[in-house]
C-alpha cells in the first residue's frame, strides 16, 4: 500500500519542480520583436511635382526590443513595405499610386513591398526613392510587423536556429502633419481619425501635399 501512496507525492514533486524551473515546452516557439527607424528626407509639408522623397534605413542590424540587443542581418531575410494607395482630392484613379519607386538606380514602378538580404541580395542598409508623379494631398503609411526569417531553408525547429520573427518600422520625423489630414474633406479621408491619431503618435504615417 505504501508504494501507491508515494506515487502521487512523486508526481506532484516533479510538477512543482517543472513549474519552478520553467521546463521547456516542445510547442513553444520564442521570437524576436525588432524595431527600426526609417529616415525620411527632405521632410517637408509641400513638395513639387517631380521631387523625390527618400526613405533610408541606416545599417545592417536589427534591434530586438525584448533583449535590447542588435542582430546582424547578414544571414536574414527582412521585409519592408508601405502604403501609397491613399489618395485625397483626386478624381477616381485605378492605379491609385502617386509615385515611382527608385531602388539602387532602378525604377521599380509602383512596387511597395521589398525583401532585403538572402532572398534578393539587396542590402538592408538601403535608400528608397519616391519620385512624385501626381499633384494632390497624400500620405506615406508604413506597414507593421513584417516578417524576418533565416536564410536557412531548414527553418526553426526544436528550439535551435533563428525563430520566425517580425520587425516594426517608425519614421524618423519631427512632424507627421496632422493638420494636413484634418484639412481634407472628411468624406475624402481614407482613414478614420482614431487610426490616424494612433499612427501619428507611433510615427508610422506622414502627410504632405504635392503642387
């Protein structure tokens, strides 16, 4: 009878030790939360038709907000993207794009999403030009939580290697020009006030005019 009495106690002890020492779970996949600044220049309220707005990421590292560490992007694939489809005070436009993108001297047309690193060979220390081709009132809106992955095709298994992670971007600007947004007729606004105010606070959106 004694051996049956001790078994529950033994199981309870093991469970307590696992709780105290945080025994690893096979289905737990840790990840990194990267955060990066995107420089925008020249930072203006009003541009002229044909001007170029430049977006730049300086350096080949990613900053992890969880560990406060910087990781090299030499063996990583890093995504970057933004929305340029918000057009104000214009007649209906099927393309709905106000610029041509220039990367490494090549005209990328209306391409708004990019991968840097092993997938394309493009350097994460990049400068992306936006040649303004339409007049009107517009915004640049950075995409959120884009994928960061290892160049290794084996992926991440059994808690080894680089885990699937994401990167969030913020604009390195002094003013997102809320007044320009508020100056647009409410019926012509593509975003709600709540969204815009939060995006401005997070420095993820930038309003401007092209004349």
